[in-house]
């Protein structure tokens, strides 16, 4: 079983600069591969694979000194991501011809440095310590949360990425699957509402967060300030970072509320029935199973067990 772990990095200025270089190298490799594939297609030639493109990049390293400052994994994984994007594109095109896909096919597009810093993925020699993680070329990076990453698992890959000025690392660990615990407790129904976050059939309710309302009000104010800054100015760049941090805080508040609510629900229940679909407007939906515990979940029009 492959399990993912995510933690925040505690980096100094030099480490942040090196992480940015790796993210930029992965983006450059992705754009380089996309341009080469388009040129080969227009010329009627065979489309180069990720291995062919990586050989071309290796041939450019003597004339490009900045390429030697980053790990080879940044270029390799960027090209692999490009191959994966084309596989998804061709699969959606095939499904669209068959009539099973109604959306856009999603042709791969160039990645811009102005939209996001991005990230980079590493493979090979990756070591985990109680308070740090060691990555190729980046060295030992401190973690803000100690003891969360497993020390004895086999790590297949590690990905660093930036979000609102903060750097995170995600690792994929091969672990032995644990036997599922026997289900205990009663069957419970969950109705997702608008006024309340959730209403359970046993009478418990989960209210919407008041702190979230305050943050959304502050988000509107920050968004207005950002829109009034002249485009291309340094003040607009600062306002954009403040807006990104505000969005990240709101996302963390929502995730924390959902994690706490779901943990309380599953701790004392054997099975759960949630609202899946309803033919009436959402604002007037009232789940009978949530209001009347004696009603069977199969008689409720809002969901199934």
C-alpha cells in the first residue's frame, strides 16, 4: 500500500532560493518538452519521448551552467509530467469520440512563472529524520512538525511545492496494509445543509464556523485592495501575496473543521448515510431521515446508505 504524508518545511533564505531553482527547472523542462513535441508534430516527425528529451537536455548542460545547480530529478520528473499530460489528453479525445466524455480534452499548455512558483519531484536517495528530510542536491531540510513522517518505510518519491509563501514536502511511502477494525456503533444519517454544516439523525448538529465568516469578510477587503493596485507594480505583488495567504488560511480553517466533524461522526458509528442527490432545490431540502430517526434511509429521497 502506498500512503502519502505532507508536512511544512522550515527553510532559510538559501534553501528557499534553491527550492525555487528546482521548481523553475521542472517548469522549464516541461515547457521545453512541449515545444519540441509541437515542432516534431508540425514537421511530420516522430514525437520524442521523455527519454529522448532528457538526452537533449543533458547535451545542453555544458552550455547552460545553471542546469548543473539543480538535481537531474527536476528535469526528469518535469518531462514525465508532460508525458502524463499527453496520455490524459489522448485518452479524453478517445472517450469523446466514443461519446463517454462531454468535457474538453485539455491539450497541455505552457506553464508560466507569473502564475505560480510550482514545485519539483525527487526520486532516489531520500532519507527521513525525526525533525528533517534529506533530498538530492537540496540536502537536509528541517520540518516544522517533528515525528510525523515514518522513519522505516520505503519512500518512492518526494515532492516540494510552494503555497502562499510557504514550502511543503509530500512523500509517498510503501507500507503494509493494516487489517480493518471491526465496525461498532449504530447506523447514522447525515444531512448536509446550508444553515448548519451537518445534521445527524441522532440529534447532533455541527454549526458553521463563526471564524470563517470573519475571514471571508477580511478576504473581501483584501481582494478589493489588490484590485485597486496598478498592474505590474510592486504594491500589487505584495497585495497578491497577502491575498494568497488569506485564501490559504481560509482553506486551512475549512479543512480543520471538516476533519474534526468527520472524526466525531465516524468515532461512534458503524455505517453512515449521507445526502447524495435531491430533485428539489437545495435551499428547501430537508432530509426526513435526519429529522425523524424512525424513518428508514431507503425511504429518504435525499440519499442512500
